[in-house]
C-alpha cells in the first residue's frame, strides 16, 4: 500500500489528496494492530519521499509516534513506529520538541531483545544506525543510553553474530559522524577492547593460508568486524585518543600464551597504524622492536601477523 500511495502522489500531486492524512491518523489509532502497523509504514514512506507533507502535522504525529513506540501488545507496531520516526526526524529542521521520542525509541530495541526477537532488534538497530548518518544531533540526548545498549549487545555472546555486529556498527558510526562527541563520551575506552574481543573469535584453520581475502562468498565474521572497527575508530577519532587506550591492552595481548591474543595484538597495531601514524612515529623504534620479536613466534599465524604489521 505504501508503494501505491507514492505512485498516486507522484502522478496526481499530494496536495489534492486531502483525505489521506486523516485516514492514516485514524488507522494509526485503530484497535487492530495490523492497521496501526500499516499506517505507520505509510507514514515512513511519506517521510522519506514527501516529508514536507507531514511537517504541518508534527504535534499530532508526535502523539501517534509516542503511543505506538510504547505499544503494550505488539512488537511489530513498535518497530514500524521506530522506522517512521527515524525517517521523519531528518525532514524536521528543529527537532528539540521531538526529544521525548528518544527514550521510547531505545526501548523498542530493548523490548525486542527481552522478548527474544532478534530479527526485530536487528531491524531497530539498522533504523537507528541510518539516523546517525542523517541526523546524529537528534540522538545526543540519549546517546549514552543507546551506546550502553549497543555495548551490551556487542558483549552478549548468546546473540547472533549479525546482531552483535550491528551494535558495533552503531558505536563506530557514532565516532565517525561525531568524533568530538565520541571523545567526550570516552567511547574509545569501551569500543577498543570490544573490537579486540571480536578479533579473538578467529579459528585455528590449518588451511588459512590458502583462503582468498577477497572472496565475497565468505561470511563477514566477528573478527572482520573487530578489525575494521579499529581502523575506522583510529581514522575517525585520531591517535591522541586511540593510542593511549591501545597501549593499555597491547602488551597484555602480545604476552598472552594464547596465540589468538598475540595475533589480535599485532593486527591491532596494523589496523590503527594509519589513524595513529603521527603518534606512532614518535616511538617507531620501540614499536618495530616489539613487532620483530614476534617473527620467532611458534604459531605461523602470529608470524604472518608480525610480517603484515611491519608491511
């Protein structure tokens, strides 16, 4: 129905179809969960393509969104409301009066996790991640709460990898979009060790050297996400913030008896190298000495990581 609405609007002009918005308002308050969800899905589409049509009705929409975000009986309605809000926010110039929506938006994802519905939780994370790119300022009022939730998602091993990876994506995307906010929140202190833990999921595959790194058919693993997160984090926030945090973990990792820790430590140095280049150059001799010591490591993958890091 949302696609049909857009076709009609594009062909006939939205201003002439005056019965649409009152009907959607009515459906969004229906006793039927399916009708409420359908109305919200149409609102989401209208906000994306014809947001100006909704701007005069912000007060009414806010009340609808508040009610549906906290729908007591239906997770699909809550998720549809979250999508509609995330699509609507970027169309509004001054969003201060919509700040009341933030806490219920976060609760949609929390409720989905509590109910064991990871699919809805992932969809909710995806909508909020998109909002970072479109209007990160709107999230500032609840950014600490959202970051705590995403860190909890990252650290919960019982969740699917794809769910945990979305938690990491939110945190890294926040640092990229608002480095100053990330520094103020000390986000690196929490995300850096989490990324390292992701990198510990690497498996001891005897045929690892024959794998093609560019193989698009291979699943994007937690290790890949952790490695990429360190690179993006260092590039976004800079070496002055990242390197002191890295130093608190790297020696522990490089001296660990488990080869995965040593491998992760070396690859972390490699990943943050570009973003921390200026700071690393100030102690380059010590860094090289540290890396060269691992050329004699008994595990072949650690040796490879040392060579890669020097490169």
